[in-house]
C-alpha cells in the first residue's frame, strides 16, 4: 500500500513538474514571437516607407540607396536595439529592487532612483558641455550611477526610521520630486544653447541613439545581467525569508549590497541614455511572474529581461507613430500601459489582505 502511495505521489510530482515546464516554454515562446514581430514592425514602419525586400538587402548585403541605408543602419536599428537593451535592464532593475524591499510596488522610478540619476546626469552634461563641448557615454553612466546611489542612500536612511513600507514608498516619491525639481531648474536656466537637448532627454526618449551607445550599453548591461544570474540561488533563498537565506549560507549584508549595486547600475544605464522611464520596472516583473506563475529567479530573470525589451519596443513604436511626425515621450506611453497594471496590483493586494 505504501509503495502504491509513493508511486502515485511520484507520478503527481512529475506531472506537476511537466506542467510547470510546459508553461515556462509557452511563456518564453510567446515572448520570443512578440520580440521578433515587434522588431520587424519597428524596422519596417516609420515616416519613410521602405519595402521589406529593400530592408533585407540593406541589412544583409549593405545594398540600397544612401538615404534608406542611413535610415535603417543609423536611425532605426540602433534605436530598436537600445529600446530592447534598456527596456530589459529597467525591468530587471525593478525585479531586484522588489526582491530587496520585499514589495511589488518598489521600482527605480517610484523610489526616486531614476530621478536622482537624472539630476546628476543633467549636472554632468551641463558641466562637460560648457568645458569640453561633448560628454562621453561612460561619463553619463558614472554620473547616473552616482545619482542612483545618492537616492538609494536617502531611502535606506529613511528605512531605518520608517518601518511601514507604504510610508517608505511615499518618501521615495518625495525624493523623486525633489530631484526632478532640481533637474528642471538646471535645464530651464542653463545658458548654453546646446543644453536645449536636455529638455527632451529629461522627459525620456530612445531617439538619437548611435551604435556607440549600443556597444556601451550592451557591455554594461550584459555584464550586470550575468552577475544577476550568478545571484539566482541567493535570490531564491532570500525570497523564502531572511532567516532561511542565512541558514543556506547567504551573507545577507553582502547580498543586499550586491542587489542594490546591480539594480543601480541597470537603472543608471537606462537613465544615462534614455532619461527616466516610468512604470516599466514595476509592471513588467509583475506581469512576467504572473504569466510564469512562479517567482523562481532562474526563469523570472530572463523572462523579465525579455518582457521588458518587448514592452519598451512596443511603447517606442507607439511613441514614434501615434502622432507622426510628432513624437511622444516614451514615459508618456509607458505610463498609459504601465499605470493600470500598478492599479490592478494594488487592488489585488487589498483583496488578498481583506
């Protein structure tokens, strides 16, 4: 009788495991299909119509008119790749912050981290443009990283005094408003005519991306994603509780510092190149975890990155074409699609607590 029960339990376990794997495969298949479709649509749709055969010739054989070649290689492809890389980075940053704060509403934009990065980047751009007439990509990333850490430092100081998470999130929002006000002041009263471009950047946009931007962001984000993967087991243990993580040999202090540094680098890279982008870091991790029906880091990390890439590429497509030739700010579009998800999360949380 015991053997029969063990066999039945084993069969149920394997069936459940199979269903879980099938679900993972289905979600990743949908995300990959969406990524391919949106990539093709982004390349083909624009203010200038270019046929698919001409696009294929330009991409694979470098043949075509000079104007069409420049549109594909110097405008559309770098922009698409940056939207994918930075969208994935922002989503993963949100997932790490949610793990750290143990709250699904935590994200780089809500906590004021993006605003802090924006403020320091604006200061760096103004100083460097006045002295050297150019700003390197690495300078922008370092400036954004510094701003992110400053905002995080204030939030962590608040967390020592404020134990209630909702109040802490409000504190993060206030920090974000203060940083945004300082940035707007700097941009408004900047004397150099070149700094006019800061206004568009400060509202968030993937326009004006170059291949050098793609190379730098891909290198920084790629290394950070690999390091995040290496933390998959500690993250999984931490999700089950701090005491459990310690019993599994996780050094909590080092782990927390690593999580904060990785999330800051990811959000800083996004802010340095595209400006602040709202709601992606909250909405995408929630949707991916809900679709996978799992919080396992080994599947959530790639799923979140891919989901963020698809989400930002889709939003960028809407931003470009909704009122063409006029272009919307990317944060406007991400807010339209991301804010309802956050509201749903809050309502769902209230029902769960009722």
